[in-house]
């Protein structure tokens, strides 16, 4: 209910969410969600259908399911990639045992989609009650150095693919050669500094999974990282662009 109150009190002038999906059960649930929160919902079965309407005004966010996104033809996919640099986008990943969320945005409406995500967890969580992703993933590309704490000589330069307020994903071509799941590692952001600091921001945590090059398929190989509690405020500040960036 707290999230609903915040949504209703939102200062966002545009109150329309565009939803792209051909999954009927998701669509019906999202209709109910938006009706209860004071938002209008424009529903399209495909990106082509939305594009033909030329309806880009009065939009405060876009929600799309991953299956629809991946089956979109190249021309409409390219069009959407341009759109997502302007509007906040929430992508829903319905896997066998997980409902994940990923957001790309131009900083406008980020808090709004955080609140919509809370609704999605409760509404869609019934499909996969065993595991709902705790944090939204935000596209963030930063140079980092990854160091294994029990083997300090093992360190590699890499870059982040996405960051959440609980962890991040680092792209590494051969992570499985140097690290194991549950290894405790330090990640240093080479270009991010706290106010007045001369040393870049560092976070410590645990490797949750490793995606090898062979298993990456359409994704990037690398490692999934969960930060320890005392570093979560730094990830939140990075996600919200509240720290200094020096390149």
C-alpha cells in the first residue's frame, strides 16, 4: 500500500505506461495493477503495432516481456533501442523459477519504475513463487578491477554490464579460469569516487554465479556478484548517479 500511495502522489505529469506483450495472463494482471494505481495502460501485442500508432507522447514508462522483446524483427528492435534511451523501460524476465527485472532509463522516472516493480513482484510473483528477483538491474557500464581476496595476485580489468542495489554483473571472458562460485572478491570502480576521496570506490562481496564463454549464448560471459551489506549504500549511489565520475 505504501508503494501505491507514492505512485498516486507522484509528481509525474504523464501517467501512461506502454505495455508490449502478447501474453494474455500478464496483460490482464497488469491492467488490474495500473487501474488500482491511477495510471492508464496502453497495450500493444508487438513493437510494430505500437510504432504504427506513433504514440510517444504522454508516456512515463514502458514495460515489455522478454519473450516479446527477443522475437521482435530487427527493424522494430532497432527502433526500440533508440526509444529506450529516452524513456524508462522495465523488462520482465519470466524464467522457470525466477522473475527478474531490468531497467534502462535516462534517469527520468527511475523511482516510478522501482515502485511499479514492487507491484509486479506481488502480481506476477504468483507465477513463480519460489524465487522473485530482489533488486531491479540497471544498465551501467563502468571500468572495474576484480580481485580475489584469498588470492590477491588474481586480478583482472573488466567492465560492469548492469548494477542493482544489491549486486552487479561483470563481463569477463574467462572468469571460470580464475574464480569459483562463493569466492569473496573486491571490485574497484576505476572512475568513480566519493566526494573528497582520492581512491576509487571499492565494494566487497561474493560471487554468486559464473557464466562461461561456452554457456553465454546470447549473453555476455562473466560473473554475478552480491555485495556485502556495508557496501550497499555505494551501489545505490552508483545506480542513482550520485557519485563523482572521473575519466
